[in-house]
């Protein structure tokens, strides 16, 4: 356990270092960053002054070191557009995106696990076939298109639900459903296969032989095993939801970090974009760590001490 | 040439129907994409403002000259979809090939040579697997600026780890097999062992990864072009067509519905192919 934790922490440091390098390079990928900081008609000596002011006259490694030192103190620069610390802006929006992600994961679990167990325990039936086809479609639809279709149907035509914004619980419905369709498809398929595999094993035959009710077989044995793959998928997807919901936030004008990043991209506000990437990247890494720790709890057979 | 080192097919093994269905969908769409300039009833950028937002042919007011209707500028949707297929398919194939090639080479090197090479590459794989790929692609495309080659390279760079991981794991086990030892005993050069003996035996699982990844790449490309970070206008990409269509969606649903449907069908094709390859193993 101790060694595992140390390994994970070393990994964490490497990943965060990689995140910081990526974030640092973003501003250089776009060409000479000085062009973003000065008007086109600025006098050359003014341009040079700004270059020195921002430390852009130093060699790249030295600039990275400056960036890293400031980032560690929580200083990611000021947003060009809002004239406020970029990190503060992102952290303000983080709960909004997290809300979307958490509700989506809740919805995914509430539908995906029961349906997956149900289909997996009657493989070959018409119901199982239907679930397989439906979930196959779920993982094949582009999320932004699904979102647009849902708006077209439920907001424009039927006028049941709001299309965009963030004022009431009703505003959560369409974006969460849009995001949950893919994750539910993924989870249901995985749980189904898990249950299918577990049900063919010896300990299940024993459980049945000793007269355990089918319900109890499913809930006590099959479900517990299915949980492990569920945690894997959800851990990965929660991270993806924190960042990958950029598209869905764009469709529904959801004021989270993804939307903030898009605004940053459109206004060439690179400090803001950098801050979003750094925060989302860090959140993703921490979630992965939490998932690894959760495995230990769910499956006592997993011991990270031996081998690696 | 290929027949000499390809793993012998097990006699009588048939691929599942999913494989053929997926291959048929992808094949058909590729043919349409290749022949788009000849098949398309109109030029993809031909505007006719008098015919803007014309409905699909089977609806009242429709015209068979514009089978799927027209967009805001009176451009023929059907022609634009056909040309858009070229973007989606080219990006999917090329970034899968590029990412797959890069990932396979690095995974092969890590698994075969072991030691420091393996430690370095494995660390790189581990680190990159801790990043959400689509999110990173969005950030990089935003900073780099947009073009077709950049799009392909960025999508390859965020997906190579998938192949590298599988290539490394399979190389580790193949490396210990007798035929590799035999080749080495006969004095074959490392290069030859890698390309003639190890690579062919690790290819089948990599094909599965490639097919599964292709659907992810198609979805990623569509999402990027929806956000305006993919191929730039006037070249039509399906994702940007959906985004264009949104401005007129209450007047002309066909502008958003058909391009998205095209993406979904292509992704379904890739997923079926991947499913089929997986079951055949």
C-alpha cells in the first residue's frame, strides 16, 4: 500500500509537470506571443519594452522556469479580456461544470447499472438484443448533434424545456441527458458483459445450488463484480466530462469552464485558455488517482504492492 | 510478399456479420467521398440566394434538383455532404495511420528493447494516458491555428498512446516465443526480427485498436469542426455544417439533421467494424 502510494505520487508529479509544459507551450504554439500583447501599429521600441516586461526576451527554458514558479504560487497571469487573475475566473466557473458532470454521472449510474445487469442476466433474449442495439447507437452519436436535436425537439417544437442558460434545475435536463447518452451506452455495455462473465463462473453455480434466490445472486455477486468496471469507466468519463463537455457547454451556452475556454479561444485570451487547461488537467489527474484508490477498496484481490 | 509473413488464417473461420456491415458502410461512404466531384449534383460552394433554405425534395416546396434541400446561401446540402465526407474520412484514415504507426513503433521499441528505452516510453505513455484527449486536441488546435494537416497531426498525437500500450504488451509476450529466438539464433539482424517476425504477430490486436479508435477520431474531428477549430470554410466539414445549420434551425431543420446523421452513420460503420474484428479474435 505504502509503495503504491509513493508510485502514484511520483506519477502525479510527472503528469503535473507534463501539464505545465503543455500549458506553457500553448502560448508559443500560436506564434510570437508578443503579437497578442501589443497592437499591430505599436512602435518597435514599445514592443521591445512589453517583451522585456513579460520576460519574453529570455530563452525559452528560463521563461518556462518563471512560468512554473509563478504557477506554483497560483499566479497564471491576468485574463486579457477580463483584466482579472485567470485562475480566479476558472475556479469560479468550476462548480458549474462540476454540477453538470456529477448529475450526468448520477444519471449514468442510475440507468446504466440496472439495465446492464438486467440485459446481462438474460443474454440472447429480445430485450437483451434491444439493449445492445440501443447502447450501440448511444455510443455512436456525436454529442453536439444530439444536443442540437434535443433542443430542436424539446425546446423549439414542444417548448417543454429551456434550450440554454443556467437559471433553474430544468436547465440541467437537456445538457445532462446529452452527456449521459454516451456514458450510459458505454457503462451499460460494460456491465452487461461483466455480468455475463461472472454468471458463468463456479461461485455463482454454487450460490444457485445452495438455493440462493436469483435476485440475491445478481445483487450479491454479479453486481459487486460489475462495480469494478463501472468505477473504471466512470472515473475516466468524469475526467472527460470535466473537459470534454466543452462541446456540450457550447451547445447549451452552459456557463462552465468549457464555455469559458471557448470564449478565451475566440477572443485570443491565451492566459485564460492556459488556466482552464491547467485546472482541468489537474482535476483529471486527481480523479484518476481517486479511482485507483477506490479499486483497492472494491476489490481486495488487487494489491499494488507486488510487481507493477 | 504479404502472404509470406502473414499469420496463417485459421481454416473455415468466418468473420461475424458486424464486420461485413461495418466494412460495407465505410466502403460505400469512401466511394461516395472519392467520387464526390462527379456524383454531386452541384458545386459545394455554388450559391443561389433565390433558392436559400429550400426543403428536401420529398417535402412540399422541395425540388429533386436539390435532393436534401439547401442551406442559408442556397447551396445544395447533398453536394456539401458528399464533399464533407472527404474531410471526415481523410482525417479519420490518415490520423489513425499516423497515430497507429507512431504508437506501434514506440510500443514495439519499448517492449522489444526493454531497459531504459522501455522506462522512458512507458513513462510517456502513462503520462499521456492521464490527459483527456479531446480536451487537449481542442486546446492545441486553438493555439496552433487551423488547417487540415495540423488537424490530422494533432489527432494522431493525442491517440498514439492507445496503440503504443497494446503494441508494447504484445511485443513483451511475442519476444519470448520460439520463432523469435530461432530467428535470433540464425543470426537475423534486429531490424529484420522486428519487421519480419515481431511486427506481423502483434498486428491483429492493433487492427482492433485502430478500428475502435477510428470512431473516436471521427467524433473528435466532428466536434472540433463544430467548434470552428477544424477544417476552415468554404470547405464543408460535417461538424461545421451542423454548427452553420443552428443559425437557421427553427426555419430549416434539415440543415442540422442531415450532417449529424452523416457523422453518426460513419461512426456506426467504424464501431461495427471494430466490434466485428474483436469478435473474430
